[in-house]
């Protein structure tokens, strides 16, 4: 699969963009600590050159907070094409402005900011609508264009399929088009409350808004990782009458029950998810939301097909959603899918009149100011409820292993650097991943 993808990429070349992923290193030769990918299951802390202003719209950040996201596991397992050894990972981060290019007017040195995980140009048709993830000018991948018919925006730290831009699991990051891809943070708001505006909060809010959760809806959520947990809360804030979380990890099921007060369906006990939902929701769900992941097939058939590269993704969750919703129901997909799947139940989709909505990569720029002003500052939504751990940057390789295995009750982690502030009141203090077994 990797060789074939590279062959297509080499044959098709690259598309010209308004930014370039490669950065200029500082003339001083200084280095930084960064997390880099070297193969499936092989991520390492390396010494990398500190980036310098490379293009006039660049901003250089000193990273004060970063994290690991469920979608990073697709990279960790080598499932995303065009990863190259030494690529710096990480798409969810914030920091303090260290340097600005001559064209940057919206932020200044010393300012606290959050970066969107996507790199938007600010000028194309989509960017003018705040649909930043659809930017047409920042991702040079012709492979993505070949597979999807179009390209997403460039993303930080997410392979050359999304542009090859070095990511934020590092001490410094170069942010292209800094005027549009950074959100200024008011004084007095802890980093722990705003870091996740970079991705998780906007992604979960977008899922709820784009799928159209409304007053009185009965909502099913597949996957209770950080996205699913936030989706549950946003769905209730939008008026859902019932929210049912579907997962098999005991800690995540209990977390959702106690923290957000939603109903549970453990699919390790109820293996026929559709049957169980029909029992507890006669007539069917109004809305089904896929907040899970494609790299863990349930059935032997899909495990074999995926192992043989006969499919890249698995249709099991989407099929469960289509058959669980009522006629005319709505299914939203915010879980990350990358390519092709087999055994998709297209008949049920058509006959039931189901609205299957690919939510897309969340347009962070559309939502982050609204979430900050209307939910975080007002206290209606406190993102720190999903924060279970805080670790130093040096622990990233061990963190990937623990997060992949869901060890230590890990849900969302604040990863600090040498530039981070002390933990905010009520938030986790620093621990080491190796000690989690002793703590929990």
C-alpha cells in the first residue's frame, strides 16, 4: 500500500501552494526536542533544528502545551500514507509567539495563542466562509486529490498526505499564515481550558452542529474517547433528550456515566448493538454519531480484509448507525476515515431515507471563537473535564504506547514543555507515564 501510494504521488507530482512545508533553521544552529515518527509503533524524541521565519506570513511559537489525539494513532500504526521517517508529529498545540514575519499584523511577540490544526490561506472561497479545513491553497498532495477528487487544507504533523508540515509535539513550531491560523487567548484563562480549541473542542462541536442535533433528539454516540465525551456534552447543551454512549472500555464508559450523566451501551456485553438499541429506543435513534476510529475492526472478516489491504477502513460502525436510526434519521461521521471500505449497507441507507453526513475535518476557524466566547469564558463548558493526565514532553514515546492500549485511565493529556506554566488549579499535576500503573 505504501509503495503503491508513493508511486502515485511520484507520478502525479505535487500541486503548487501559497505556503511550503519546509522551514529554514535558525542560523545559530540551536535545536529543540521534538517527537518524530520512524515506523509503525516507533516514535522517538529527537533533536531537531529550531524553525526560523521562512515566509513573510510565518509565526514561530514556543509551545506551552500540546497533546496526543486519537487520530494520531493512525500515524502511530503506519496507516496514513506518505509518512516519512523523521516527520515531526502533532496537530493540537498552543504557545507564546516567539517571532513574527514582516507581514504578520494580528499577533505580536509574547502573545498567548492557540493554533488551528489546519493551515488555511485565508483568501480562497472556503477560507472566506471560515471553512478552514477545506482551504484550497495549502496542501500540495496530488495523492489526496487523486483519491478524493479534491484536497483538504494542509495539516500540522499529519504526514505528507496533508502537506508534510512539521507538527506541534515539539518545543517550537513554525505556523504558516500566522495572521489567520492563530487565535489570541485573553489573560486569566488557563492553558488547559483553551489548548483543545486547536482540534478536539471544535471537532466535537462541529459534529453536533453539522449533523443538526436539536431539542428533544435521542442521540447515539459510537466511541467515547475525548471527541465522543465532548460530543455528549455538546449534544445535551443543544437540547438532546437522551444521549447513549457506545464503547467497550470500562473506564471510558464509567467516565461518561459519572462525568456527563449519559446512558451506556457496552458492546462487549451487547455484541448486537443494533438489537440492543432497538430495545432501549423503540422506533430508533434520531441521530447517530461516529466519534470512533477505523483501525480496530470488530469482525474476523474485516480483520482479514484489512490485514490483506483489501480495504483501508471498516464499515461496521456506519452500518450499525444506519440500521439504528429511525427512517429519515441523521448519521454524522466525524471519526477519521482515510480510504475505502467493503460491505457498506447502501440499501438500508437508500430505503430508509437516512441522511449520511460526512462531517469532514472540522473547520476550526468557524467555531473556535464561538466556543471560547460562549462556552469557555461563560463557564457553560469546562474542557478540563476530559483532562486526566499531565506529562513532560520527554514522555511522548511512552505516552503513545499507553494511549494506544488505553492504559492508566488515560483520556486527554496535557503535555508540557520547558515553556509551560504551572498546572492550573484543579488540573492534573505532572506525572510520568511509567508510574501510571502505580497511581491508578
